[in-house]
């Protein structure tokens, strides 16, 4: 059974700092991995998607990497800003024949001005 | 487009009552997902539809939960009878089948069962 874990559960950093969020999954047979952002009281917004054949994806100040063999993904945020404060969730799609995603419990990030 | 629309945004009900949550997906999207989010269990997929047909309902917790999609622009999630442990935020999401796999989430319905 696929399990997705995110550490740390919460993180507080000063503005401008570069930071890394971690995601680990138990079954390396994934189709893709996606990182989401959730603001308080709102739904999720997709940030980056990495296909199982890819090693990384970049969007602006965000860079996500994937190491399937070790069951790990990281989300790197460069030059963090207070507007980056949110909960970040990773999710793995468990196969090509299904659209079922297994979500991690998230990392709650606070960037201090 | 207005995005995924969910109603109501908040629902407070008493144990044993029937609860119906509603979702309008983004026009043109052929996948619709129902999720439940709690502090203890995080975000869980309950069921998803493709072209109005339920594809995977393995996440539906028990027979008290049912979901329907009578047409491409409307879906319901019903809980009957409701129990306090059903208290959670329920999200609906929709997507179009392309290489981006992007799911667009609604704002959620916060359900409290007393």
C-alpha cells in the first residue's frame, strides 16, 4: 500500500531564505508526482508535476526533483517571500490506468517578513 | 470560467440527518473527483468519475456515502445518515485529460456533524 510522508510538518523561515520541502513515498512504482499549494480555507492549487521518467521540473522560483528509486521528491523554493506562506502537499499518482492520487499530510510553511 | 463551484460552503447538521454536497465542475472537464480532508487522515480520494461514470469508489468509507453525476455539469455527494466522524472539509476537483494532469479544486464544503 502506497504511503506518502512529508517532513517537516511545519516550517518557519525568514524572508529571503532558500528552503527545501521533503516528500517520501513507499512504493516506487508511481506514474507521476505532483506538488500542490493550499492556502487557509481554500482548495489546492497545482504547482508542479513530474512524470516518472523525469528528474526535475522548474517553474519560476520553484524546482521539484524526483528520485523514484529512493522514493523521494523535494520542492526547492528560492528566495522565499511572505506570500509563499501556505501548506504544501505532494501527491503520487499510483499508475497509468488510474487517476487516483495518494496525498501526503503536508508541510505548513510560514515565511516571516 | 468561474472555476469549480461547490455548495454549500459550510454545513452544520445533527447526527442522523441526511447531508448533500454539490459540485459544478469546470465546463469541458471530463474527470471529477471528490476528496475529504481531516487533520487526522489528511486528504483522501473518495471517488472519481470519467464522463459521468464512476471509475473508482474504493475510497468511499461505507455505504452511508453515495455519489452521483447525472450530467457533465453537476455532481452530488450524499451522506445518509451522517455521523460526527464525518465532520471534515469535502473538496470537489475536476480535470481535463491531458499531459498536465492538472486538477482544479473547488473551495470546499466544511461539514460539521453534531
